């Protein structure tokens, strides 16, 4: 009973624990982007596979019986790789992605299709912008010389940043009180986030609603689907699904 979990998320770590409890041989795979990642139990490998073909060879070599794509919903390329490699090898694929957030009453969300669109909207309409988007796509905002960007991420960004910015290094989770404090202290008039979903990081949305601050919400990319891929939303559902493939 050998499983590969494509990870980098809390759900992936929870699933590694659940499958290990069931005596599966679990390997979790991380991309290697974060300097000190939170590690799951069991075996961990770090770094890319070399596209779908590289992943397919790895799966065959390691005699993997099921793949669980538990990556972040915005990690599009590895999800495509998982779909292609499992189709080529005939190994079952379970896609574990937490549900997207949906707006509540009094939320003021501005949905956008890309980070480039988010950057255009905020540069035009806002002044003190809270970027909580990780660090890889910060360069989209770097051409705006006028407005102030408060950037929160885990590790130091290695891309161009907007001229006027303040960095906050923190991993979370964050409380509603902390998020409101941060937004008030920095006179935030707009929050930018990806629609990652998940309870542990949603306090920023509650804080924005309570303070009447608009949220520019980057919509999720279209991930591979279809009847061959079993789609689940929680680690427990993924754990149950591995016995049905
Ligand atoms: P991505 O654009 O889909 O992947 C780019 C390349 O990185 C992939 O083609 C693959 O290289 C490698 N890769 C990605 N995830 C991997 C994994 N779990 N194990 C081994 N190789 C992996 O991914 P990304 O958006 O850069 O995200 C990278 C990782 O960070 C993912 O594991 C994801 O779960 C986590 N993460 C991402 C976000 C986000 O907002 N994107 C947020 C939180 C956590 P090869 O083609 O060489 O195999």
C-alpha cells in the first residue's frame, strides 16, 4: 500500500498522518519553495519531478499505487502533471482541494481572473494595499510607484517589489483581532488575496468585512477534472477514497 501525496498544504500533512495510522507507506512530495517547511510524518522528498514524464517514471519506479494531489489550488502545473502522469501510467488519482471561499452578506469582493488584473485594479483605485498572496507573484505590483503595499509572506521575496512597501514576515494562522489591528495600523483600504479557501487563513476576510474594506479576490485556475479523477475536499475524505480506487 504505497501512496504519493503531492503536498505543501495543511490538508496534505493531515492526510499523511491518517494514512500512516492505517500503515500505508506514504511519501509526501514538496516543491522546495519554503526554506523551513512544516513537514508531514512519513517519508518526504523535495523538488520537482521533471514534468509529467518525470513524475510518471518516478511513480513506476517507486511502485506507487495511488496518487493524492493535495497541492494548493493555485499550484496549477503540478496538478496538470499529476493528471497526465497518472493517465499515462493508469495509477488512480485523488484530487484533494479545499473548497473555495464564497462571499457572505456585507462582503465587498472584487473578483479578478489574474494577479495582473488585481494589480491594475488596486493601482487605479486604492492607496494602502494589503497583499496576502504569498511571494511568487508580487512582481505584478512592482510597476506602481505611488501606492503603499503592505506585504505579508513567510520568506523573503526574490522578485521586484513596488517602490513603497512594508514587509511583514509571518506564517499564521492569524486571529480576527490581529487582522483588524494590522489593517487599522496600516490604514489598509484594500486587501488582495487568492481564493485559497480554508478556515485557518480566512480571518483576513472577516476582518475586511467588519471594517468595510474591499477584497480583490483572485479566482482559482481551472484544474484538471473528469470522471477519472476523484475529487474530495478534506483529508478524511481522501483517506476514505484511497480504499475505493
Ligand atoms: P506549480 O506552479 O504548480 O509547480 C511548478 C513546478 O514545481 C511543477 O511543475 C513541479 O516541477 C514543481 N512542484 C510543484 N509542487 C510540487 C510538489 N508538491 N512536489 C514536487 N514538485 C512540485 O506550483 P507552485 O504554485 O509553485 O506551488 C509549489 C508548492 O507550494 C506546491 O506544493 C503547493 O502545494 C505549495 N503552495 C503553493 C501555493 C500557491 O499559492 N501557489 C500556496 C501554498 C502552498 P516538475 O514539473 O519538475 O515536477
